[in-house]
C-alpha cells in the first residue's frame, strides 16, 4: 500500500533544475563549478579548471564574478537553496490546504521532493545533491553559515511540522532526528544521482520514482522510531547532571 500526504503529481516544478537554458557567464561558471565539484570533489578542482571547462576566454572571469573559492561555493549553495526552498514552500502550502495538521510524512516529503526534482527525468543531468554531499563533508564549508532567512524558510516549516507531529518525544531527540534524517536524505539523493549518471552511460534503466518514494518511507520510519531504553536512560542521566 502506498502512503502519501497527497498526490506526488501535484508537486512538479515547471522546469527541472539543471543546466541554465540561456546562461550568462556567471550562471555558466556556477553550474560548471557545481558539476566539477560534484564529480571530483571540492579540493580536487581549481578555479582555473572551472574557467577552462566553462570555455571562458577571460581566465579572470571567475575571480571577477565571485572573488574567491569560498564565495563561489557560497553562491552555488545560496542560489540552489533559494530555488529549492521556493519549491518546498509550494509543496507545504498545498499540503496544508489539504490537511491543516500535517503528518511526519508531509515534513519528510517536503525535505525530499524538491531536491529530487529532475532525478526522475530521463536524460536530465543532476549534480546538486552530489555537490551538497561534498560540501557537507568538507571541513572548511559551513553550510549553515551560508543559509539565510530567504533560503531556509521551507526547512524551518518542515522542522516545525516534525516537532509538532513528534511532540511526545523530547525536543533534543526530535532535533537530532531531524538533522540526521536530513543528512541521510542528502547522501541518499547524491547516491541516486551517481546511479542515474552511471546507468545512463550504460543505457541501463533505474526506477528512480520508486527509489525516491522508498527513501521517503525509510526516512519517515527513522524519525518516528521508538525510543530505546538506552536512550531514555541517557536522557535521565543528563537531566540529573
């Protein structure tokens, strides 16, 4: 039996997020950097290589637009977060119209579906989730510091829904489950991108829709798992301390 908070078809971006159709030089540099960082890792790519891959005759264009590698990474994160946050808020608006008291699944779908945009389209290139996973693992990239109220409103709404739906659990556990669940989602979607790229080169199919739906199922199960006696004992010890 398929569980859902509403028809998945109701959440579709007008255009899957990927390569800009008509990109100016800064857009092209951003997308090229995102792709190279996703494929090779952040430390393995130089600013010069990004300019070369973007076919920029002016080798100083990257420094002109962004100034530094840190500023470039920040620009990629902020642009993509803003795009996905808009989709996330649309999804949540639709969900709240159907049910003013949304469920854990609604919160998880709001986290997953925007970042899965484009994955289900055959032939569509996707790199953001692999880039995001690389940024998440990099010791010098602070993703939280790069966010703003304009780019994380949807995340905050999803977290609030999760906290309300799991109000019977201690707040510290709910927050940890939210953050761990988000990391699980990011790295899973990054792996889906790798699978899609590899199987695309091999002309092999992969049911991405099933994979995304199953990811939602697993994340829902994880965040609302029963609390063990061991965790409860640690909570009691900490409260006494």
